[in-house]
C-alpha cells in the first residue's frame, strides 16, 4: 500500500512538471528601421534570459551623465528593469549596425519599457551602437 502511495505521488509530481507552463516574456520590439529579432537570429525569451551583462556594472562607472534623470510622482514613471535589460541586450546584438536618432527616437520597446535615442545637438545624427 505504501509503495502504491509513493508511486502515485511520484507520478503526480512528474505530471505537474510536464504540465508546467513555459515562462512567457514580453515581446521585444525594435525601433523603426532597426533589424528584427529574426534578422539577428534571437528571440525575446533569449534577450530576457541573457540577464544583466557584467559590463553594465563596470561601464556605469565610466559613463558621463548627460541629462537629469526624472522620476515622476506617477507610477507610469517607473518600469521593470528586466525590460530595460532585454532592450540593452537587443541593442548590443546590433554590433556595428548604423543607427539614427532625432530628438526622441524609439530604439526598442520591451514590456512597459521604452528606450529612446536622442541627438545631443537636436538634429539627426548617426552613430555606431556597441
């Protein structure tokens, strides 16, 4: 009887593992004119699963602040950091793809995050993404 109960419990545990839904990630949407995820041979799930790159920790100390960051009193001013990291991973996968930015150009959208590029001189400028 005990063996039957143990066998039943193991069977239920295995069935739950098979029935567990795969993790679903928000879609990563490239900005206008940028390559699609298919063109880069990457999926939204892969961009999320890459996690935070180590160079973000070290590079953050080397960057110069060029704007005053603002967080509003409204909840809409905040977003999930994993969405931002997925966009970072997408942009990093562009390699040396030429990009163009005007005043506020959408470079990537993931979940509730929107990553913009801005020309510092107010006019269209192109640069290389790394």
